[in-house]
C-alpha cells in the first residue's frame, strides 16, 4: 500500500515503472494498492523469470517421476537412475535460486 498524507494538491500523478495513474489526495491518504493498479510494474519481468525457472524444473520433474523412474533401467538400478536424473535436475534448481534478484525501482509522485 502506498500512503501519502499531508499534500496540498487536489490530485497527484503516481508513476511506477513506465505507467502513470492519477489519484486524489483523499485516495492517497487512505492508501492505494499499487500492485492492483499497476498490473505491469517493475517487478513483472523479475517475477516472470522466477515463474519460468520453476516451470522448467517442474516440467522436468514430471518426466523424471512419470517416465524415468518406471523404465527397465530404473528397475535394474534405481539408485543410478535417481543420481543421473538428479544430475539433470540440479541446474534447474540452481536456475530458480539465481532468478531471485533485487529489483530497483522508483515511485514518483507529482502534484497535478
């Protein structure tokens, strides 16, 4: 929630990322939920990278569990198949951890 109190103008333009929205002083004093009002915001790309990394890992895990672990090779050497599949899965886990990065952003508030 963004809460702005004590302003003397009637309306304020709030810019976050590349979008701008105009709020009344009363709306800002009560608080506005920027995440609701700015669907595309400076966090959007970072969240999309995390989502993509999680999707890639989960996609592999589906194959890992449903296919690899039920092969004749897995029945003959379950520990070997587990180790081999985890070797493929490890970089996917690392990619998720690396996708969590700080997001630098600015919220600009201007009287209108």
